[in-house]
C-alpha cells in the first residue's frame, strides 16, 4: 500500500500566468488530478493512500493526512491558494515527519535489530514548484535547508529526515509566459538545476525541468512508473577491481574510479502474490556491534552502506534453508556485472563494523547475475553464511542430524560471530537443529 504525498508550492509566485492562460498553481492542481487518473489504470492503485501538504506553517500546511478521505483530499486540493512564501525546506520536513509518524506506531524501522527490506511502507513525495527564490520569515536563502529539529520522538535514531523506502521527486515548472516559436526538443525531460534537486537525488529520486504541457504529461507518465515497492541502498566497491575481460568494451578497461564503483539505487521488494505482503527471513546487518551496556543506540544512515567485493565466489544455497532474493534497479553496477557474463559466480556483500572483530564485517549475502543475464539480484543470507551453510550441510548429509562434539564446537564458534539480533530470526537453525539448542541450553545466554 504505497503512500503518495503531494507537496504543492503555494507561494505567491505560483500566481504567475503561462502562455496557456493558466497560473502555475492551476497547472499544479491539474497535474495532481492527471496523475491520479493515470495511476488509477493500475489495479494495484486500490491500496494507494494520498496525502496533501502545502507551504503553510505546521499544522495548517497538512491539508490531507492519514485519516482524510479521497473526497477531502480533492476538496483541499481545489481550495489551495497561492499567498505565502517559498518555505520549501520547512514544508519538506513537515512531509517527512507526517510519513514517519505512522512508523513510530508500527515499529517498521526495527532499530538496532537489523534492517529488514520486507518491512517497508513505500512512499513517494511529488513536489510541484516553480522553484523561485527560497523565502522565509528570516529572509532569502540560496540553498535548501531542512530544519534539524523536529518534535517527532525517535527521529534522532536516523541521521536524515527520510527513510530508505521514501523518495522525493520534483516537478519544477518552467513554462514561459509567452509561447515559444522554437520547436520543443524531443527526448527525455532533463533534471532541473534548482535547490531541490540535490534533495531529490539523495533520497533516490530526481527532479524534472518542465517547459511545456507536453513535457508535464511525459513526467507524470514517468512518475506513475516510479511507484515501486522497494528500498534504496548505497552499494560501494571494496578491494581491487576484477580483472578485465578479454572482450570487454573500452570503457570497462579504464583505470581509476568508475560509475559502477558506487551506486545509490533501489532494490525491488516484491509482494507475495497470494497475500500481497512481502515475505523475507534475513536482515541487512546494522553498521555496529550491539553493546548491551550502552544506554542509547547509535544513529543509522537512512540508506545502508553495502560494500561488495569483486573477488569471484561460489553462490551457496542449501535445500530448504531460506534465503531472500531482491532484484536491483538498473544502474552502472548492474550493467557492469551483466557485461561480464558470469552467472555462475557471485560477489559477496558486507556492512562495515557489523562484526565484533572485523572492520569490513562478515558476508551476509552476494550479488549475482541471473542465469538469463537480464538482471542482477541481491541474495540475503544468514550472517557469515560461508561458515554456517557448510556446517548445516555436514549436519544433514554427513552426521545425519547426530552432531559430534567437534561439530557442536564449530557451531558455537559460529554463533559468536553472529550479531545478537539475528537470534530471534534464525528460522533455519530452529528448523534443522532445534534439538541441538535444547541439548545446549548454555547457548541461550547468547540470546537464543
């Protein structure tokens, strides 16, 4: 059930008229209605929740929140007036706070217990503005600044005001007052160079520079396609590059930093076709080892930083041992992996500082090209899976579920490398070796 929040610029400059005879605010209202009609073609839109925020001060700027009906949303949209200042920073903070309010109730962020991609509430903020000078009661600003403080409890646990399943897109209206005699350029809509653009990019979204009604309709069609169930992750290379392939294109042969070395992209979290709810088993580790003596949790970045090693490894899967698979949004990284045409090897992934005695941490999964070489998937496994999976394989095939003393010692040593918050979700351990846990109650002191 995605949340679609419209942030409408209601500063006085939105009263300027275009060559179409309508004001920018009229165009913004029409854009919202057109978007809703386009989205309504998709049967999945029945679960959508719409919110409306403008540039007025809190709480007056929240025109339609969690509890308002569709009729209320449309009435408030049509009644918007352009009379205020361009307080986009404060209004964006209001929008994020409104979205995050529900997360406090549901506990979806799971602080200190790993990040579960399958615990998500996808939200898209669509800001429609003319991006004139940023004005507030304190004067004119050249850069977009969001207020650092918020009355929302728990906000200190995330460094940024947004979360990994919330993305910002901006439609920046540049439609002139006089009709242009020059033909309109064809192709995609370029990003805008206004102060809101960096904020869009850091959330995994983008801005659109809109010069005509045709371009606006093109943007709305594109935005409808952006409604995806997923979370944004920072992928960054660690260690050396892989050896270049003999038939690699010239750009792959270049040395130095490459676009694929660091990508800020979505992983798609598909809902279960039967229930409509995503199902998963394993979290992405926290970037710290939990300290039971610490009175507070360290704040986390909104987007996890996942390091990948370019050393070819063998994909590991054991029958009936659960794993999670997420498709990566197309990016320079996915293109590079697919061009290598190696669907039978993988690159392990890590979260720095997730282990007790290792800066890089232990592998929690891997990146792998699909067999058909049409996409790249992130496989999320139990923490330090290269140690655990062979142990389980031996228990099943060699020891026939009758563990030896040596096996038990190896298993206990593995548990010491596992962050404590994994113990509550070790489904495979409970399924395969519950009797081992019963016989070794002393392991319970570790948190099982």
